[in-house]
């Protein structure tokens, strides 16, 4: 169902009969849906894919334009990026509705006194949600997906990372050292030939370079199990939350695309379903449901206890700063 735009919504938009105006309004309509579903912030990639499914834009790259210093072509999603920037600049949407997972700002907090610093930090103190056990690691194939899942991961105090495709060095140096015995990995990736290869390579790298997680845990688990039930414990620690075979089956054949795998000589194409086809709301819901299943107690109980302790500690520390 289309959304009615108010005069305030229309202010600053290009004329409705122009290509720019139509794209801006289609984008604004999708963003209102995200607002209603509670899936903000979102990313340009998710919006692009939603408009592809709606038939508003095409994934095919447009014809070459005036040659630039790089490729001389506009990206397939460049018009959408331009429209999204326009919506933000004219105030049609807040800037923070869109997450940019490729850039970050590092800041350093200070205070007039240590007591004042600690008092302020108490308002952000986070309680253990996992009863002393390691929280599941959320591992995403794409940076855009990790970007939109970050806030949910923070709520559950679950670490999150994106491999951005094949990333052996990052996994070995940054992720493997953090993994603990019995820690689960909840994986999100595309459902295609390349996506499953990326997942398999990521899993193998972590098993090889995180012995406290893979090798040692596998050995102790296999020693405890009856011989007829022994299998690699990695099967119980590694879980693909999206996209799964069942989710792809539910989506139906309309979302399947033929994707070229450029790693092979010649042209080789494989059936593929990208995570964005499942929809941001469904992906967020799938992650939230799995984390709720794994938590030892309801999240609301932890957050209520956390808020109560924050207030108590902050009040005591503020008394120290006043003295």
C-alpha cells in the first residue's frame, strides 16, 4: 500500500514527473516503511535491493557516461545514492536513518575528575546477559548487513563482525583470538555458490586459528560423547541464521538471480539469493529470535536490573563529585 505524502514531505523534492522525483518518492516511501517496522537505521544497499524488487531500479549498470578517473561508468546504484543524499539534505529524512558501515569516527572522552568520569560511565554500564558464558559472535558476509544489525547486537551485548567476503587475515588476527570454548557463531550470508564457499572458508579459518574454540572444544566434546554420536562439535557451534535453505524456499523462485562468479575463467553463472532479498525486518527478527532462545534469562529482566544498578551507582558517584 502506497504512503500518502504531506506537503512537508514534498518540500524540496524534484518534480514528481521527473526520473529524479520518482526515485526520491520511491525511496521516501520505503523509508517510511522502515520507520513503521522499526528497522531504522537501514543502509543504501538494503534500500537499493528493495527498489530492485519493486521494479523501480535495475541492478544492471547504466551505459557509460563521461569518463572519470576511475572506470568511466556510474555505479548501478549511483542514482539511488544521489536521491538518498538529496532527501537528507532537504530534511525529508534524518541523516542518522542511514548507516555507513565503511567509515568510523574515533573520539576520546575526558572529564573534570575521575569520579565525574566514572559517574558518567555508570549510565552506560552493561550487565552480563549470558550468565558468565561467552555471548554468540554474529558474523556477517557483508558490511552493510553488519551495519544494520549493530544496534541489535549491542542490545544483547553480542560481538559482531563482517568479513566483507574472503577475509582470512582479519579472521586470524582479530576474530580468532577472541573466541572462547563453546562460543557460538551465528552466521549471515548470501545463499549461492560463492557465499557458501566464503562461509566454509571462514569457518575453517577459525577452527584452525582459534584452538581454544575449535580444536580443544572438539576434542573434549568427542571424548564425552558415545562413539555412535560423535561428530565435529563445530556443527553445534556454527549456525547459519540467514539465508537458510528453508528461508530461500519460502521466498520462492522470483528472488533467485543468476550471478556471475568472476573467479573462474570464462563466464560461469550460479543461482543466487542475496540476504537483502529476505528483507531487513525478517533478518532482524530472525537474529532477535535466536538470541532470545539462547539467552539464559529474558533480556527485559537483565535490562531492568541494569537500569536499577546504574541509577544506584551513578547517585553514589555523583555524591563524591559534589564533595
